C-alpha cells in the first residue's frame, strides 16, 4: 500500500501542477474548525464513537477526527467518512469503497472456460439450476472448510477449478484428481477426508497452465475465490447463509 501511495503521488503531482519541491513543505492543518462543522461531524458520530477532537486538514472540505489514538477523515458536513482507505456513507452505513470494488471485480461469467473445471451437480433432479464457480487449492484449509459448506447446498451446479498455488504438492494432487476415473470422488475424498488420489499415468493431461492463466487474468490471488452468475466475486470460506444470499 505504501508503494502504491508513493507511486500515485509521483504520478499525480505533475498532473496537478505541483513539483516535489513544492510538496516538501506542506501547509500544516489548522488547530480547529468552526462550531458548525464540529457539531455536524459530532452529530453523525454521536453514539457510535467518542470524538476527542475535530481539526482542519490541508485538503479543503476534509477534516480529521481524532477518536482515541486513531484518526479518520470526514467531510465538513459529516455525511461521509474515510477509514483505512474505505469511504463510508454515515447516513446509511453503506461502505462506498466496498460497493465500488464489488463492481470493479465483477467478471463476465458467461466467458468462463467451464471445460477447465470439474462440474458437480446437486439437487433438483440433477439439474442444479443455481451456479457457482470456485478456485481451490488442495492444500488450502479454508478451501476444505468452504467445500464442506458447498456440500450442504441444494439445487446448485458447482464448477471447481483446481488452482495449485500454495505448494509444489498442490500440482501433484490436482493432477491426480483431475485424471482419476471418478474426478469428483477423488477431489472430494481429498478435500473432505484427506484421502490422497491415486497417482495419474504419464498420459494424464491436467490443464494446469490454462487454469493458472485464467486465475491470473481474473485476479485470483488467494483460495477459495468464487464467482456467481452475475459476476460477483466471493472471497474466502463464506457461510452457507452468505453463499445462499449471493446465489439469489
């Protein structure tokens, strides 16, 4: 994050007409704000946090709010707050940054190469009308927990991408499961029971390179990472309730 901030500063300063020399001696924040601004800020935060001080910053329209030993930044009307890089609408509680990141990280589900995934169908007469795609590493403990939860769902089709990113053995297990006579049983036995799949033959064609390229293209940096048909990205071992909500 620090590297990103430093890079943005170097890129944006010339565009805004500033030089590093000009930025070396920034204007200090004023010690206080008007009573009206302080009242507005404290009004929105009242009952949630104890406000110790409200001071101006060198950015017009933005004030710093001291809460104990922490600082957050709020607009002068007290309607929006920035906490650890997250902007929140204080009137509704909506995390605007998280909402935008959801939009940015959405994918076109229809373009997923489903032939690179293991297909599992649960419920509704073998139709599984709801659909989810998940990237799993065989040595990912959170993936195992997530898979246990996935097994409790009904009326769902699950596309599982064997995504070996954690250790060299991940590729071995993924390859053996992919080329097993019963791919789903081999994978589920390993993920749910710890039973290692039998070694695959030399003619086994596990499409690791294509799967890895797909994951990198989609920005999958950790497992489990899942996607539902509207393109929404799901991170981590979510609960059944969270998955059901995303599948609606």
